[in-house]
C-alpha cells in the first residue's frame, strides 16, 4: 500500500537552524522539499568532496581478508587518488608507445640514431609506403629497399641525397625517434609500472570500510548544507517544508514542542508533489526488485499494484520461459546466490525463487524439460490453440481487474459507469480476438454488450463541467476501442515467446544429438553445443521476460487502470548508513 503522508512546515529562529536540522536528521522521517534553490559555494565544495571520495571508493579493491593500513581515511583517499593519477599517466604513455609501435612495425627493427648519423654525412634515410599494386622505384642516385609487404601496403626505405624526390605514388612516413627494441623495452617498463600501481592500490583494500564511512560523512555534509540552503528565510526566522508518513507526524510535533519550533502539519493538497512510500506484506515485497530495475514508481495519488503485478508477472515469467528444466536451473542458481549473498533479505533473490518455482510448475503442466517434450500433467497445454485462447483469457482477466478497481475507486462518481462500459468492452474484445484469431464463434449477445458498453462510455466518460476542455476524448473513442482489442491480442506474445523459447531449445537438442553421440569427440562436441545453445536460450528468455512480461503490466494493465507511474521516491532527511557504498 501507498503510505498516507502529511505535509509539514517547521519554523525556528535562524540561530537555531543547525540544531533543528540536526534534530530532524536524527528523527529521519521528513522528506524535504526546498523552498528556494539550494545553491552556495559551500554546497559546490561539498559536492566535489563527495565525488572525490566516492571515486576513490569505486576503484578500491574489495577483499574482506585484507588488513587496514592504519592510516587516516583522508590520507588513504589522497593516496588512492595519487595512484589513480599515476595510472592514468602510465596508461596514456603506454597508449602512445603502442600506437607508435604499430606505426613503425612494418619497417622492422632499426636504429633511428644511425639514420640521423648518415644524414649528417649527406645521405638521408626516408621511409615510405605505397599501394601494393604499385612497384616502387628508387629516385636517381638513391637506393631503395623493400622492408615488408602487407595486403594493404608495401613498406620500403630510400637512402640517397637529401634533395632526391620521393618515389612516384609513395607516401612518406615520419622517421621514429626510437626503434622497435627500445619501444618494446619502454612498453615492458610501463606494464611493470601498471602492475606496481595495482599492487599499491591493493595495499589499501583493508581500508575500504574506513573510506566508505568517509564517503557517508561527505554525503551527510552535502545533504545537511543542501537542506539548510533550501530553507526559507525572513529576518530572524527560517522555515522548511517537507512530507512525512502520517504515523510519524506525532514525533515531529513532540520534537517541535521540545525544541521551541513552530510546526504546521496538514493534509497535502492536490497540487503538492508528495513523495511515494510503499509498504507491503512480506510476500509482495519481492516485486520491488522489478520496480527498481525498470525505474518505475506509482504516484502518491495513484494505486499500488504490487500484489497484482507480482501475481501476473509470475505467470508471465513461467509462460515466457515455458520450460521446467530451465526453472530448476534458475532455482539452483538462485539458491546458490542466496547462500553467497550477505545476510539480510534480498528482493531480487526472493523474486527469482518465486519465478523459478512458477516456471517449474508451468513446464511440468505443459510437459517441457530442456526442450524435450514429456507427458504433460495437463495435456491441453500441449495444444497451441488452447494456449493462445488461455492468453486471451489471461489478458481479459487482468484488464477486467483494472476496470473493476477503477469502478471501486470512482464509485461515488458517474465516471464509475464509464468504467462499467469499459469492462463490458473488454470482454467483447476477448470474444472478438477468439473469433478473429482462433476462428471461434462470436456470441451474439456480446453485440448488446458492445452497444451498451459504448453508450455508457460516451455518456459518462467525461464530467459535464469538463466537456468544453476534454471533448477530444469522445473524438478519440473509436481509436480507444480499437486499442482495447489490440491490448487483448497483445497477450498472445506469452504464447509466441514461450513457443519460440521451446523451439530454440529443441533446435539445439537436434543439432547436438540428432546424429548420435558415438565416440568421445562427438560427445564433447554435443556437450558444448548443448551448453552454449541452452545458455544462449536462457539469456534470450530472460530478455523476453523483461521486454514482454514487464510491458504487459506497466503498459497494457496500467494503461487501463489510468496509471502514469509519476511517483517521486520518498527519501527522508537522515544520516547515511555507516559503510554505505
């Protein structure tokens, strides 16, 4: 559920600003909304400091067994940055050396100093390259020597008078400062320096916790300065505004009484940008991993669809993967990840446990194991037409939930009758999809539902007072009716992608095992084909789940529900957790 919020305004004397902010930060329940743009030199300095420390933390190796160096965190950060700068310089130097080596490698190993000594005696050594179809000829009074040939060029040297012209059709190549042998020596030195730099950085692996704590301290300072700069100010009085969960309003009121502040706690208005805080039962929380991955959050005045999202996403995942063998593979990997993970609940791991079990159940029901068809528990699920019909039924059911939900929310408004109309239209489109795609008969009584549903929508979709500004909704109604049909049909992607996943698995099985597995060589080849093929198929199935399973919930279902996913995350003003990375 979306936690109810209260709008809070706190006033205090300017002299008590810092104390009030420290107290509010200790409470950790108030999501601040700047009253004015929080900008100052101190904030910019703090922001740079945070970036500075975070970057040091990012490059610091993580090794739990490493012992701390015993140096202060600031000294460690400075030493890490010295290593970063040194590494950058070494890498830039190595890149230049390697590029130069590639440039002169076709000319072989020679000493450029010897070439310059000849030039002091009146003979100049010049390097050239030309098209391989061109035969280079030496200018008069000069000697030409081809040094190497490649598919795209011929590389040669010309030794002769300084005034000698260049060979026809040739491009001169700049003489290097040093030869290949010296370049190789310097490259080896650079690579050794890189390794030394890496070891120097690893020496601070044991200081990771101290640097993480320093980053948290820098983040706290930035947030504190931002909060202070965002407060309103008039003479000796300053004030701030924010939002807190309704159940926490009492502790703010008590703190205001103890601290001598003024406080106003009120219900947010329609135009207020209220942050969204979602609290759900434990069994629903795993779906938050998908919300975080996709970056979506319902608005404060929208609906929390977490439970419905989880139920249907679990079914979509199972149908899109469609293979019990893959389900057991996911389950094994998830259990291994849970064992390796840090203590504490992980929504992603919990979600994968649910998805794995659902995939095993669906695969067993349809009789598919690693692309091999065994006796299905429900024989009807082995029939393509039956599964397509099931997809349409799932779509109509989920979209009906959306409209029933809207009816309940708008039950005191005439617009609830328009939602009744859309509910009727949803089932009309379900039968239309069955008729057009599966050649099933279309019930005549659904024509009455079509007419009645359309009439209810036309009459009640827009409040009378808003007809002047929202008349275009009626103009768009025919397109919206067509869109409702398309939404039902779009659920057939569950069948299409699931069938494709099984088909790809079967194809790799046939490639690996179709000719038999006689002999050790064939057995190894078959095992490699099966491993690579099924691994690729698992990746493709995962992409299908992200694209199609998420889409049906966040677009089709949410669209019928009227959700815009406009949520602003609730981020209370609080101290950063120690060691946060």
